């Protein structure tokens, strides 16, 4: 059986192109994963918290509460803004402290 045809050549070129795309995507997503891991490690070490999913979730909740408080204050809702800020600070101080 002879393998010298145009179909064989075309199949090899398509296979090489697909392999190149797969290797490129693996490299890209591998670097993104490593970058995110290093970012989370740096963030948690700077705050003095563990890098568990629960700590990160409470951090996001606390930051969201502070954001809501600032939005309320900018919208001239003083009492609501102070309550949001107070609750956000309680969550963050519980997490960091």
C-alpha cells in the first residue's frame, strides 16, 4: 500500500495544524491558571487570611457590602449607607482579624 497521495499529505498538514492549536491553547490556559493562583496567593498572604474558597467568598461579600454602602452614600441615603458600611466592616474585620 502506498502512502504518497495528496490525501495523506493534506491529512498530515491538518493534523499538524490541529496539534499546534491544541498546544497553544494548553500553554495559554496553563499560564492563566498559574497567574490566577499566584494572584490569589499574594492577595491572601497580604491580608493574612487563608486561601480557601470560603475566605475568598467572605472577602468578596465584605467588599460588595462596602460597595453598596458607598453607593448608598453617594445616592444621599445616609442611614442605609452607614448600615451597609458597618456590616461590610464587620464581615471584613471578622475575616482579617
